[in-house]
C-alpha cells in the first residue's frame, strides 16, 4: 500500500542521511536531544565518523531545517521537516513479528461481527502504544439490501434499512395521516423493488420514479422516507468512531505537562475532531502520514497522525493512530497497514 506524503525537500548526501537517521532513531528511543558523541558511537560499525565531523554535518542539517536544539549546549532533535524526510526516505516499514501478525488475524477473524471494529481499535492501540481510532464504514457508499417498515402506532412507523457490509440503519417516521396495513405493504414493496442494490446516497435520486409508480395514498409517506434518509446521510451518528489507548498518550514524556495533558483529554472527548482528522487525512488505498504542523489544527502540532482506509463490502471506513511526533514511524506505518488489510479481509468474509 503506497504511503501518501507531501515532499518538498532536496535529497541529502549519504553522510547527512545516515546522521539524520541516527538522530531520529535515537530521539525516538530516548526522548532526549542527541549529541555528536552519541551519534558517533551509534554509527561506529556502519559509518565511522569523529564527533567533530558529525558536529559539522549537524550544523548543516540544522541550517537546512532538518534538526534543531532546545538551547545552545544541548544535542539535536528532529524538526517536522526532519521527520518528514525520515518517513519519506529512511524508515523501515517491515518490522512486525510473525507472532504479532498471527495475533491480529486470529483476534479479528474470531470475534463476533458486531464487535469487529471495536476490537480493531483496541488491538491497534495495544500494538502501537498510541491513540487508536477506527471509524465505522460510511453508509453513503453502502448498498440497500432490504427495507422493512413496521407500524409502531397509528401515526408512527419504524423503518429498518439493511445495507451490505452487515450495516443496519433505523429511522422513525411520524405521519400526519393514519397509514393502513395495505398501504404499508405496498410502500414497502415499492421501496424494495426500486432501491435494492442501489447505494444509499442515491435514494433521493429515486424519488421521482417512486412517486410516479406509487399509489395515490402513499406519496406523502415516500417523501417522508426520502427526507429522513437524506437527514441520515447529512448527520453522521454518534459513536461512529471507536477510540482506544488514551492512556498511551498520557504516559508519553511529551505530554506530562498539565497543558499538554489537557490537549490529550480534549482530543479523546471530541469525536468530531477525530472524524475530521481521519476524513481530511485519508485517501482510499493509501497510507497518509501527517506530522506536526502538517496538521491544520494548531492544537495538533505536537502530534503526528498515520491513517488509511479499509473496506467493508461497498462501504469504506477509516482507521489511524495519533501519537507524539517522536514515534517509530516505520513500525507505526506497518501496524496501520496490517490493521487495514486484516479488517478488510475480516469484514469481507462477513459480507454477503
């Protein structure tokens, strides 16, 4: 699966690449600025360089915006630009063990269908040690399989819409007129004949044809049905995203200050922000990596987001992780890619 990443940097020479890679990996591992002697020791077997030579290269990398330092005598740490080059050119994306691969496949393929996405979020958080998000498939793309209308009272009706991918949506209709059983059966039959196999998003387009072929007693009910479906498409239901692993962010040293901790709590509690982040950062079939200031929300500049999509029949859902910019990008990208693949296969096996 290709990684979707913006790139506006020039390439670096071999020494610059090796030193930048070492700085990123050491900073990810220890969460402290990296000095030239530490880099020299880290590279001694693959690229023996003196601390003085490394300091000169560090100065060049800093001048180009790839690394920075918190104060004059401190070591160096990656900038967003440095992380971006690392993800683009240097990260190793094949670092999951066979045990991890087998565990994910076994867990998702054996859980009940109704809890697959929730379990996927839990597994994603456990594997990544970051905040994990799995958004339910978007109903706009799902195809109607069957419509059932049940009378709750003389003027209230329950509509059950079965979609592919085992998605079920319900609507409550309140009619100004009493709907008799015969009309109810006729309307249900018309809806199934005209809508079965169509994407839910095209229900509004089917209204003229439905009205043209309907009996004189049912146009109002059909209009009410279409209006409610349109409202459903415009208003995503609450609980559409499963979020796990908030404690993983809280334990990261980047977020131990009270103001940083507050931002984590606000992120977890605001589902709309999560939905927007996933929606604006995913493209079907690709993995997107957004680092720090590449995220438009200023409150997210201390974070990085790795996200992608998965398929459930004709519907598409999104999943991803949010963590500090100091994350192991190679491993995290591999985990997100694995979860997308297994979730697609799992939901595909449940799809008629």
